[in-house]
């Protein structure tokens, strides 16, 4: 396990320690979990999903006024 030295505002450190204590974890565990989360590779883009790719662009020329009229009629 590697060591990491951080410079953090004292107030933030105090609040982080209180938060960690209430949850039964250490500040180191919280920082590690955060760094692991932000270091994850990005999720695939939504258009990479085949079903989304198949419907992409179908509403490009949609008329919002027609849609609002449809909703108004539907929910009378």
C-alpha cells in the first residue's frame, strides 16, 4: 500500500473525521474509495448500446407543439 500526503484545510479534515467516525470507516478508506471511483474508466457512451443506436435521430424533426397537443388531449 502506498502512502499519500495531502494538504487539506483543517476544517475539512475535522468534518471528514466526524463523517468517517459516524460511518465506522477511516478517512483513508474514504479517500481511497473516492479515488477509486474517479479513476474508473468511463462508462461506454449511450450510443454504444445497440438499441439506442437504432433509435438515434428519430425525433430530429419532431414538433413540440404537436406533442403538447397530444399530451393535452390524452390527459383531459
